[in-house]
C-alpha cells in the first residue's frame, strides 16, 4: 500500500462505517472502498432527505438520519462523499446528529486522490502491469540540492510551468514551497492585464483559443518555445507534489514520463463523460482518432470502457517525448474544434481541454510499453 497508510488502517479498524451522501461522489467512494485493497463493509449511505435521493447506491441502502439510528452507533466512522463546496454544511449536519468520527473525502481533495491511487495500483497489478511511484523510481538516483537545478552545470534542465490566468481566484495557501515552478499566463491574448513575466501570446502560440483549450495554450507555448530536457505543466491550484531533491534525481534517472494519479470514473470513463459533458464531443473525438491515427483506436476503446483516466493535462516528461505527443495531440484537437457543435455554456466551452485529458490517457496507454511512466501525487488548493 503506497498511499495514506494511516488512513487506510483507520478505515480497516473501524467497527462500523457509513458514507454520508448518495450521489456521484458516493458512487465512486463505494466502488473504491468495498473492493481490494480495502474490502470495507459499508452499513449504509446516510442522507438528510431520502426524497431527494435513490433508494440504494451500488446495492448499499440509503437511509436518513432517523432510520440510521437503528443501524449506526454514534461512534461509527462516517465518510463524507462530497463535492468541495458542500463539505462544511455536511460536517455541520453530522455534528448536529451526534456523529463526530468523520473522514471527509471531496472530489478534488488530496486524500481521495491517494485512496483511488491505491485502487489503480491494485487494478494494474491484477492485470500483470507495473505501478511505479516517482519516489520509487528515483530513490537510487543522484541527490544534489534542488536549488542547484538551474545552475549552468546542471546535467539536464527541467522546466515546470504553472498555468495562471488574470481571472484566477486568490489562493488560500502559500505556494512558495513550489519555488521551481515557472508561472505562465494563459489566455494572455484575451486581456490587457499582464500577471506573469512569461505569457502564452509570445512566439509560436494559440493564446486566443484559451477559452476552449484551457491550459493547453500553455502546453502549445511550451512545445513551440521551450527547449528544456524535461518539461512539465501544472495549474495555479493544482501542483505536482515533489519533495526536496526530486527534480535533480529525476534528471539522473531513466524516467520518461511523470503523470498524476488518475481520476476514477464509475461506471466507466466514457459513460461519465457523456453524462457530464456534451456527448457528441466524445463521438467526434473518436471520429478524429479513426480519421487521423486509427492505430490508436484500440487504446481509445480501452480507455473509454475503463474507469481511470489522467486528468488536468498535467505532466512532467522528456522533451523527446513531448515533441511526438504534441504532434499527435494538436491535430486531433483541431479536428474536434472543427467538427464539434459550437453552441455551449461557459463550462462546456472548455471542451477541448476536457477531451485532451482523455486523449493523454489514450496516448500513454498506447505507448506504455515503450516509456517508463511513473506517478506523482497532486496537491489541490481548495477554497
């Protein structure tokens, strides 16, 4: 078990466990924690009002607080399964009903990421595939000081960019510990405000497409304008969680690609995309693959039917891999841009960014035997 060992032990040692929530997040939590490597018994899904919820979730009964009195002791461990904005009100509701042994899991939260990471590891091992963490991959590599990373005698230069936008909300955390990150303003062509020294509207760029391409305008800029040996990309609220010395060790290792712990979708990646986004976009993406690179179709179908995909378009990889990846990715995205429906709301306007996350999964699923791919934790900065 690589991640969150203390929490996993807490889960397994609890005499009674219930999930507070009966929606999409609860569905994912139940499908994660009731199978190996956890194998938990969940008494019920607890809700405030049964009229607004299904009668069961994955075979687990849904009970309101009054019904739960006959099933749950007040010392039961209650796992909150929530989107981040509802967490505080759900904790208050549990406290008001006498439950104080609480474990919050939110969609973007770090703990949920780690728990599903253990599940992903288990799934890969069950298929005879490897799962390697960044820490494991570089533990034998050289260990000079991280702050020497930009000295001229550095063996390989590593540049990790952090996408920032003029409309970003203020952060609730100090991010100075990520001192190796290079801020890059995305969508700089769409505003007169300059918030970063490096902006995505210089050199070769597609900055004007940021509303649809999201952080991919930074990826395009990196592809066309940066020549570092390793390049990476994160977001202003999502950061690759690296320890002191990891980057210099990486430069001395045989690692090709570093990806974040994947997102877990139930019942499948394809079904969840069709539920949460514009279903026709998914069909167009498959049309693009059939038209431009049909050899990837089998990997695309495997991704679609599976339950994991690499989210957020975050990565750290060798320049020699970034080049063919971008040469493959952007023509597919141009095809989607040309053929997908144009009328959509503000959230769905980001459809190119959403599709690219799944295409990243297709690409590295197809090439997983060629590249040494390792996984890194992601830190999300909440409200």
